[in-house]
C-alpha cells in the first residue's frame, strides 16, 4: 500500500526547507509503510539507506509537528465534506522500560516503568470512516518532586482545538468525544463560555451535585425514559458478541456550579448470566429532545472503540514500543510517521466495510493488487481493478483470516500481517521482473 501521495497520508506536500530532506522523508515513510514491523536497520536495500534514515531522524530540521502539519491540512479538507465529524480523544502510554538508554523519557503510572505518553485526536465520520489525526500531545513526566504540567490540560486544550476547527468549518458539526478521564469541569465551562463551542460528548466519571442538591447519577427514573435501544456488541478480548437491550433516559440539568448539561443514560437492565451490564452515562452541552436524538449520541459514543484500535495498530502492528533511538526527540519524529501509517491501516480496515464495492485502486496501486491477485488465485489478474472488499479479503487472507461465513470482516491485525506478506511478494515480483 503506497502511502506517500499527497492527499492520502498527506506527507507528499511537506516542506522542511530542504528538497533532499523532503525526498528522504517520503522514501522513509514509503519504506516504513511497506515494512511496518521492520527495524530502521532492516529498511532500504543497503546499509547506506538505513544509515541515511537514522541521520534523518537525528536532523534538527525534521520538526516533529511539521511532519504532521501537511497531514492536518488534508484532514481538515476531508472533514469539510461531511456534515458531522467525531473527534475522538484518548491517552496511551508508550513503555520503554527495557530501553533505559533513551534520553528524555520519564516515569509512567508505576515509578519503575519508563516511557512517554501520547494523546491524539482521531477524527472519524459517524459511519466510522477515519479521516486522520487533528491534534497531538506527547510528553514525559518529570521526576517526583519536580513541578510538572497539569496533565488534565491536554483534555481541555484538545477540546479547545476542536472548537477552533468548528469555527473554521461552520458547515460541519464537530463532536468532541472522550471517556471518563475527559469528565472535567474545565470542558463544561469552556462549552458555555467559548464564542464558538463545539459539541462535547463525554462519559461521566463524577456524580456531580446538582442545583437541587441531588446527585447526577440518581437520574434514572421512569419519568425520563425515552425508549429501548438494541444492538449487538462486537466480539473481542476473549468476549463473544451478544445482544444488548438498554433503556435510554435523558434530562437537562443544572449543576451546583450553575452550569447546564444534558445527561443521557443507556442502561442494560437484564444482562445474561455471567456478563456485566452495559451502562453508559454521557454528558453533553447539546439539547436532547427525543429518543432518536439520544440514540444518535449513544451510537456516536460507541465509535470511540476506533481510537483504541488505532492505538493497538500503533503498538502491536507498527511496534512503536520496540523502537530504539538515542533520544526522545528522535523517537517523537518516528512517532509522527507511524501515527500516520497507523491511521492509514485503520482507514483501510473501515473503508473495506463502509464502501466495499469501490475500486481497490482507492488504496492500492495496480502493481500491488495485480501481484496479490496472482498469488492468491494463481492466474492472470483481470484488466479492471477488483473491488476494495475483494482486495482486503486477499490481503487479510495473507495475514491468516480464513474468510469463513462466521468469521466476520477482516480486522486490523490480519490486514497489517497481510500487508507484510504482500510487501514480500511485491519485492519478489520486482526481482523476477528486473525492477
């Protein structure tokens, strides 16, 4: 899968002030995207190339956020084409405890662990199509006893960044979505006081005191019931898929702090034996007038799993925690590249489900799909490009997906494993053809 075209990864239009550096960066992105689990020393066709890649990451002209800037422009362009976009935020830690030599890293949740934190905003459509990364925080904690930045700031500033995007694109509704860690009074206040606030939709962590001295989480009475919501949970992490029926409640309330919010509660009353009830308490600055409006918000919140999949691709697929570089700064430069590659793998995963009949040349070159077709079917490829769904089934088959009736859609894991195999097949075909 070629990832260096302008408008796909958004790296092709980057300008770091040096044409040679620009060219080398694009070559590095392309090589890394084809061999996502290879070390830098294994990239390229010679020791000279791998040394050039190391020098690239050590070059101070390669600004980490400049690498991401062109991608950000493309994300905004894509967002403008949609009436609603969901801005998913979360934090993940990158653990380098076995690599204590990396300069500039800090302690993690456990003092004995060593690494850094990453807090991106991943923009997706309500259908689940990833559009790209719109914002990023990365930091390392200082040693105990030293004054450090208040980490909740990343959530507030993340929301403010979404508000800026909403102001720049008034025809597109931007919805900030966060899990319990994002339940902060600072965001509630910003949602009221900013001149151009974006929507926020946050899973509540705190049962805040209301103006009438009752608690927020006590609002589950039948008086505020809107209806029943039914859906199937996806299988994963050792859990089978199952049907869920939730009772949905919604109410506009005033907090003791005088701020107004709407709480939407989706509560499973009778989970199967041995299963934990699925209960969500979501707060928003939007009015929720009826059952359909509440269900819309709940379904939007359910898209939050995409950012967890995104982190899994970054860590397990791209193996970012196995990378050994001399300093945190160099590691951050590499991180920016692999964030974009991870987004593209997630995009491919979801595109094959959302627009399966589209031509596979939406994501793959003719050489890539032709070679994949020949390897899979042992015959000459058709003149017309196969569908995106068919190509992703071939690639995921390379990665171990059996494609049986009960197996469901290919996941990100089998796709990235398949891409590794495809890269090997391409290299073999090019060698045979003398390329």
